[in-house]
């Protein structure tokens, strides 16, 4: 026991302990600020856009049909998921959770990733009609397992895009 205490008292040991604690603190900070934010928010039922869009080649508008017809693309209701999952991978535990929501007529409360403030008028259908790719605002969603916010959907971002595409930058275009 005496040898251990003697080693702990050495200046080199103290320096190594401080360095190790500093590395641990830096690693924790980097995880929370870089890695964790890149994997996206955890959802009540895991959903991979990469699998559905990239691997299965399902278009965004199959699930987000509101993007074509309305101002909000919206999150699809459980019934949309069940169009496929009534027959496909029905025994997977997460699909069974999905099925329970469907059978009990319970909505799934997804964590929002992208949204604009209530005082902003934004119409998805106007943008999809003009053939603006979803990825211009939402990023490369088809490569994401968990969706992350790629752009801060704020006034500066929108005005820059409107200028690039020669769209109106009149205030009443977005603020009604």
C-alpha cells in the first residue's frame, strides 16, 4: 500500500492524472457538441430515412404527401406506415410498436426536427411545384438514419435562397 501512495505523490503521476481528466472532459464536450448532434434526435420509434429512401427508393412525397398539396409536409400518420408494414417485417419489435399504435388508434408523437416560426408563412407545395429539391432545405436526408437539422431555417437562409432563385424577397411573401 505504501508503494501506491508513494507513486501517487510523484509530480509525474499528478500531471498524468490532470492530463487524463482534461482528455476526458474534452472528449465529453466533443461528443455532445459534434457527434451527438450529427446523429439526430431519438424518436419514439426508430426510423431510418436512409433505409426507406436510399435503399428502398421510396420518394419523400410517398410519406410526406402534404409537401405536394399543402403548406406543411407534415409527419405521416401511422396509417401511412402501415400501408407497407401491414405485410413487411411485421415481427420486428419496432414494427410491433408501430402496429400497437395503429391498432389502438394512437398517434405517434415524433420529435420535430425542422420548423419555422408561427409568424412565417411557408408553403411546401409552392416549393415542390417549382421543382426545388427537398434537400436544399433539409439536407441529404436520404443518407440519414436519424434526421438532423442541416440548415437553420431562418430569414437569412430563406432570403439567400430566394435571391439565388430570383424569387420574391418582398416581406409579404413570407410574413402575412
